[in-house]
C-alpha cells in the first residue's frame, strides 16, 4: 500500500517548504524556503521533526487531504479553522490549530481558510518521502524545482510520506500563541543608503506604508510617500540578501523575501532585521507598517532573544486532549473534590 496524503481539493497556493536552499546564490539559485520560519519550526516540533523538515506552507486557503495510510500525525500552526471529515458524506468536525492530530485511513483533513495572516503551516511526522534538489525540498515555482514537481499542489496529487505509520505517543499543543512582536519593522541601514537624501531616509523611517496587492513569496511592494534619491535608483547589480529593501525610480520600497532574485540593480536603502522577517511573511495586502532603524548589534540581540523564546515555547508544549473525547489521564490528575460532607 502507498503511504500518502492525497489532495482531493487544492487550496490557493500550497507548496512544500523547508528552511531554504542555502549556499547556491552564487550560482543564481534563490533560497526559497518558508516565509515564516517560526511557524514551520513550531509545526515541525509539534510533529516530532527536526526544524528543517519540509512542511506544507499554506497560502490564504488550504487543501482537503485524504489519508491513504493507516495513520499519520499532522501538526497545524497558524490562524486556521481546520476540520475533519470522518467518512464520505459525514459533516466536518472542527479541529483545533496550533497542535498535532492523529489521523486515520479514510479521514479527510480540511485545512480551511487562514484568518488575519497570509501563511500557515502543516507538518507531518517524519516528513515527506521526496528527493531534495540542491539539498532542499523547498519549492521554487518560478523555475519549477523542489517540493512536489516544482509547483503548488493540485487536486489528485499524492504526497508520499516518509513514515508508513504515525509514531506512538500523545498529541501536543502550544502553551499559547507565539509572540511575533509588534510595532515598527526593524531594519539596518544599507548597503546603499548613501544613494538617498537625508530627507528620503527620514521619509522611510517616519512614514506609514501599506502592503499593495503586488505581494507574494518574491517580495512586497509598498504604497505610501515616495523616498527621495540622491544618486539615482540604479546601481551595478549586486547580491540580494533576505529582507533587502530596494527603492526603484518611482521611490516606493520593495522588500524582497523568500523567492527573491539573487542579484539586483536598484539601490537598497536598508535590510530587514531577521527577527522581523516572519512578520513580513504573514502580512496581507492592505496592512500598514512603519520601519525603524536599529544597529547590527541590536538586530543580532533581538534575533537571539527571539530564538530563546522559540526554544522556550517548544519546551513548554502541553499534552493535547483527544478531539471529541475525554482525556481520562488528565481527568484523573485533576482534584475534582470541592468539599466533603459527613453525616
């Protein structure tokens, strides 16, 4: 028998992603990878996987997945409203998100819509039995490489599982929502901030910018006040790191993300601190942001603090109660006696 999750209804933009195809930008190969590394890391931890295991990145609305193996443990992380269809013709039953679930043959997981963010994640215990490309399972759909046939999932796709049976043990859940942070998006100036006037730099860190409809895995175009150049918008093409902020001649910033090109010829006013890249990876069109400059040392300290909180969140996972039933072990642990009356 095949050990598969079969896509019976496709979502809008669902691709397999790990933490990226690292080390090949010199060959012109983008890194791709998860837009929100925190969400993928938490989903993998709930499923019992290493952080870099490929999971399903869900864009806006997820698929319906039919279980075609005896059992599989999946973990869902993000503001989703998933449900479970026990058998053909049965009504969907709501499932919790930010936890793992043990699914059985014949059940259909309806991942559902994402509410208030653009991405969410599904991980399966053991990951997927697919061949990596350049050391990664991340999908880069513009070149048709990685993931499942180098593309987003479609109805009829059968995702082969690395494990034929879910590992024994309890399902787990997050102790509470992970705090991604709030306030301005932190950036480090450069590498070409000298290509902008002082007034242009002040506009960048004082104005409010709105996510335009031109926002995808490659990057986000923002709408708002224009940023004044001092030396023009064009430069000799150089490398594009994650979170690089280009400002073309029109004067509006573009933040480049997971599927960004490897080189570019527009001046870059700043680079998003890695601590805030997951926040950008979740933004929906119409959302507004501000930018604030920090030093390299401050950016590094912020990322270390975030990694500490992420490790703490994983260490504080809780045992999840079975969906739709009574967890007798947890019930026996509770003190349900509120008083004793003697006659």
